[in-house]
C-alpha cells in the first residue's frame, strides 16, 4: 500500500510538492517578479491590476489582500517566493513567523531563544 | 592535478547581509555568529585556494518553476548578484572559470548526473554571503564554480544522491589537469522553518548530531528521506543537502579545523564548519 | 495500473510541417515518407491510448544555453506550439496531465535521475509533427507528457543513460495507479547532418542496423559514445537518443508491428517504427 | 593520456561542446531571439543595430553579414539556432547543405539521393 503514506506527514508544515506547485503557479510567478524593483513599485501603485495581470484566483487575491502568510501557503504559495512579497512591506522572517504562529514578535523571538537551551 | 584542500559549510541567512551592510559584526546579537569566521579566514589564508566550488540552493532568483533543475552547474565567465526583492546591497561580480565548469559538467554527465549547464546565471545570498563572510573586504581572490541544488520544489534529490554528487565532483576536480587548490563550500541550514504553523522550529539535538556526522560518519544523514529531513530540520533546514554535497567531495576521513553553532540568527540555527582531508 | 501498450519512433524533420500544410502527402517526393503512417494510425485505433509520453529534443524553442537541461519533464496542463523562426503553421494546443507528470518526476528523482520539472513549456516540431502524423485531423485524442532530452549541447547523455531513463520511465508509468493505456513516442534521427563540410551525411547501413537493434538487440547502441554516434549518424542523427529512451520503456522482447525507412526527406534519412511488448 | 583524444575527432564536423558554446554565446542568443517574428523584423530593419544589441564580436558580425554557415559555425554558431537565422531568408536545409559543401542545390540533392542506394 504505497499510497497509504499521507502526502503531508509533517504537522504544521506544507511541503511544497507538485500539487502545491500547480495550485500556486500564478501566485508564485507574481512573487518571483518582485525580484525586480520596478515590478514591486508597479504592484504598490496598483495592486488589483498587478494581481489581475498574473491571473491570481480569488483565493490567492484574498490572501494577498490580507497579507496573510498561512492563507498564501494554503493558496499554493512557496516560502522562498513569498519572502519577496513580504519584502515589499519590510517584514522580516520573525514578523512572518509571529504572524503564522499567532504570537507577538517578542514571544516568537523568545521561542527561538528557548531552542538554544 | 587540481586538489580539494578542504570544505567550508555555513548557514546563509539573508539578514546576515543586512548586518554586514550595517557593520553589526560586534553587536551582541550578531557577535556569536560572526565570531565563527575569523578562524575560517585564517585557514583560507593558509590553504590559499585559487577556486571555490560553491554548492548552494537558489531562492527564486535565477530559477523559477517553469524550469526547475535538480542540479545546475554555472558555466559563465562572471556571476553577478542581483536584487532579491528585499534591497540587500549587491556585491561585486564574481569571476567564473568556464573551462573548469565545462570540465566538471562533462565529467558529471559521463558519471550519469543529469545536470543543467548555465552559461548565464545570477547568484543570490546563498552564494554571496558565504563569500562575504570568508573575504570581508569583498575583493574576491578566487574564481568560482556555482553548483545549485534544488531544495525548493519537491521532489528534492535525496541526501544519498547529494552525497554521491559530491563524490562525483571530487572525481571531476581530481581529473582537472591544472595544478590548483580548490575549496568547496556548502551553504544553507541548519534547522529552521519559515513557513506554516511550525514556523520557528529549531532542532538543536539534530543539528549537533548532523555536525558531528560531518566529521565522524559522513553518510549518516543519507538514511533519511528528504521528507524525514524536513521533519527533523524544518522546511528550510533541508538546505543541509548542500552540506551533504560539499562533504561528499572530501574523503571519508577528515580533520575538523573549526566549527561554530549558534541559535538563533533570524529564525535559524546557524552552523559552520571547516573540514580538511585527513593527512 | 497504467500500461505501456507500445512505442512509436519517427523522424521529425521541420519540412514535414510544410508538406502537411500544403497537402503534399501524395506528392511523389513525399509519398514514400507519409505512406509509413497509415499502419501506425490503424495500430493506434486498435490500442486506443489515453496518454502519449513524448520523448524528443527541443531545437532551441523552449530552452536556451543559459539553462540547458540534460533531461526535462513537462508538468503543465497545456502545451502550446510556437513560431520556431520559419513560419511553420502552429497547431492546436496539447492537453497535459500534470498529475501523471508529477508522478513521473517523483519516481525519476527517487530513481536518481536529476530531471528538470517544467510547469510552463512550449513544444516544437519534434513534438508536434509526430502527433500530426499520427492524428492528421489534429484533434488530439490523448493527454501528453513531454520528456525532453539534450541532443543539442555536448556533453549529451550517453545512449546507455538514455536507455536507463526509458527503463525508469517504464517503472514510473507502471506504478501510476490509474488504469490507462500509454504510448511512448521517440522522435528524431535517423542519420543526418545539417552543419559543416560533412553536411548531407547519411549512413543507411548504420540506420538499418540501428532499426534492427530496436527489435532484436535493444541495448546495441549503448556500446557507442555520443561522439561515436555523431560519427556514425551525423550531428543531428544523434537525436536517435530519443529512440533509445522510448525503446527503454518496453521490455527486452518486442514485436515489430510496422516500420518504414526512406531516404531522403530534406537532408534526412527518415525512419519510423511501431513496437509492441511481446505477448 | 586521457587528453590525447582530439576534441573534434569527426572530419568536417564541429561538435557543439562547451568550448563552442562559450565562443558562440552572443551569436546563438541572437539567433534564439529569432523565434519571435517581431525580432526577425527588427533584424531585417536594422541589422547593424540588432547585432550590436547582442554584442556580436567582429568575427560573428562578419559571418552574419556574409550569410556564411561555415563561418558562423567557426564563430561558435550552433546548427539548431542558426536554422532560425537561415529562416529569415527563406533558406531550407538543402540550401544550407549546398552552401557548406560548395555544391549547387541540385548536386547536393543528388548526393542525398545517392545515399539511398
Ligand atoms: Fe536558504
Ligand atoms: Fe531534429
């Protein structure tokens, strides 16, 4: 029974596999475009038009509107591409971590420090 | 005959670039991390490599999901850094060594590694930061060969395959007729996870065991599947695959010249090691 | 369990597209070539595949030398043809099968094939012409999975590696849980050379031996290096590597349903074969 | 003596290896752009400007000016990309073959037919 393995066996974790990659292609392609400063500016100038240009679906559009990382992952986003979206708002990885875990940034930092013990 | 004089493995968190730009090396938050590197620089000054083979993963700068390689080898005359989306300052271009790159590509394909050859390539923080940590003046004294490993899009190459790629790289380099000294770098990890409810996951016990295995039991991590490695080290901790490639370029017996481990930088448990072939 | 019901191998000369567009199938120059295909169509009508795995080489449409894969697998929902520079009429898009594509990619990477996954891909005449020869109404009744082999930029994968890729594809397809019929196509060759003072080189003796080996001694060509294959079959004749992959998806014993060989179309010795697993 | 093998062992044949690929990168990149009809038109409208944009060296520029396939190969051109350049002038593979072998097209066709015997 090789298919008895769950596709996503790690709790709290979405491994970015083919299924996620298919779901998130448009979203990740948009985020990939944010490597270029001119594209980041175009997004900021007209978010709706920019999302429409990349053909985001309603779920992706909503997750982008909410700047909500868990929703973005649910919609197929990949952490490495999403990081470029977060960069537009000057969010660092600890802001992102706090948001996803429902902590304050200080709580999240404390959690990281605790791992050192 | 070219000779691999050793390997340096290190984490490559983007925030390090910001800290370098702001001169925070002595800041209490950053000091325990940056203090790992002066011994590596002393070692480099001693072994004087002409070439760095840089094993890393691209974070969505040079490669997108339209054409996502498992393994890619740079074959350009020059590699430039570029804006990755966060405004990390870019650094001076890196010299390539297209002759050596093509030699490596030929040997790897002969050895049944199905690599992508890249005659044009931009390199991201996973390449530039380890270079900047080793040569803080950023006057790169080496030519470089980028080796890119997919740690982004499952299926990832297994730890076993990555270790074998390292073995094959070592054979390729050993058959390079020029009498040159090569340092292999492997960047990324150690345990961290940026995404999901498990964001902030760190596994000190695993990391220390993994660093120990680099010295004493190099194939240890090959017993794990890539999904198991994600479970043990986090969705981005799996970047340790780059360490496996670098370690695979060294003989079974190595001497540890130096190592450092510190939690946390950004969301990451950082590790670094300097390994030499045992005499 | 999916089942490979057979393989079709054929040449893929661009000029065929022009002849189809002009309706020259019965023209004396073209007839000996096109006459090879009605038996293949009868066979397809009998075996009724749901899926075509198309093994071919890109001729500089989807891939350039900045990122040149050894092996690439399409994983898109649709593949479009595009202008290749000569104004061959483009054809209707082809349906993909992303689920099967990802299954194949996962199995191949597990099997230590270092493939490139392509979620977006344009397909050239090496993909479209064999489809148009098999289904002249161009209402494609199948879903497709493109498998692209580097025959453009040395080092090329060896014939042995290509044959093994075929073996691995067969294992991947056999483990696909859906009860579907798959035809594998391998396109390109046979002997021809477009470039250099040796342009126009054709080697009938080698081609006939190679076609015979497809039936009676499938690993025969693996004894040659890719440079030797260029010497024997021409700089573009080496596209026969795609035939090796397709042949590798079938068991050692096969039954030849049909074959055709004709010299020349354009500068090319054209061959085609329909092979089935022996009962 | 593994290096005793000549790099190009097949007479009248330049295998497109890493050395050729390095030499011909700009030339092949230009030819790759001819997949797009607008780029072909731009080349025809101003050949000098188009070649300059892709940074062709003098040898490559001269070979393009001469529409000479052997010179183009010598300058690092790859047959698959050069075919797109030939397409601009409506040349087929037999025209190309005749040019490279110093035959008339009819002679070249006769040579191909002779291979059938
Ligand atoms: Fe990283
Ligand atoms: Fe072809």
